[in-house]
């Protein structure tokens, strides 16, 4: 059994979409350090619309977070797309692309700035997102409705966020292909770790996302309780 954070970013901000910058190497180094300290076994690197990898002492899983026309889809595995264009693919097209490349496709943060849950796409799993603990109950219910397993991903842009949500993966080896196979087979369990500091960070993110109109009013109220 391996503990893997399936959703992280090697940069601190969203500018320069679709390509790596000099910040990625530094961000990845910090995130892998945090993952090790949090007791994780691996970290998936899933930047917005581009795949990034670098030599690290800590195991990483290739991935990409695709900005589809329906919402975000996390793709992880041995051969994710190198780059995608914002809004060019639908959720269903992204899932098909992931499967064609031997990867798993995950419905990311289904209740934040997304309608992908209603797209009819053949996802492999639904994500409990580390930025939105107030969405856990709704996400669990959604996974039951879709008959899909739950996975956890922190959605970390900063090292302090790594590992707030992660996935226990039942696999014989810790390789990108084995991780993707385990997700598709449902041999996964979502885990969350939200301490007082994480709750404080969540309130800050909730206000930011609410100002951008990325969240429904009931989610904002739940986060501020």
C-alpha cells in the first residue's frame, strides 16, 4: 500500500499557462520535501495544461490538470499529454485521450468552478480536493451516484499544502503505470488530514474562490462555520 498525493503543482501561481518556467524546479523540490516529511511515498505533478518532470530524490508520478470546457480533469500515468489548450477539449474527450495514453482520468474538485460532474464522461475516479474540505460529504455522495472510487489530492501550490488530501494505493510497485491501473481498478482509498492551520488556509481559499464566483453559496457558508 502506497500513500500518494495525486494532485499537486510545481509552481506557486497560475501565470504562463501551458509551459514550465524556472520556478517549476524550485517548487517541485519544495513539494517533494514536504511530501517526504508528511510521510507520503510519492507525489503526482499535475500542472495546469502542461506536464512537467525533473530529476528528484523523491518518487513523482507524471500528470497534467487539463482545463476542459466542462471543468478540470486530472490525468496521471506513464504517458500524460505534454500540453493541452484551455477549453479546447471536453471532459469526455480528455478522458478518452487519457485512456488512449494508458493513464487514469480523475474528476477534479467537482464542486469548484466545474460542471464536469454532469458531462457524462467516463471518469476513473472522483477527487476529494485538499482545498475544499467543506465539499467532502457532497463529493462522497457524488462518487456513489457515479459508482466511482474516491481519490485524494491536495491541489498544492505551496509546500504547506502538500498531503492535506492523498490516496492510499493498493499496488505491487510504485510506478506510474501501476498507479494508473490501481485507480482504474478501484484499488484506492481517499485520505484527508485537516489540522487547525489547514482549516485557516481553507477559509482564505474559500473567500478567494467565492470572489471569483467559483463556488456555490452553500459551500462558502459551510467553509466559514
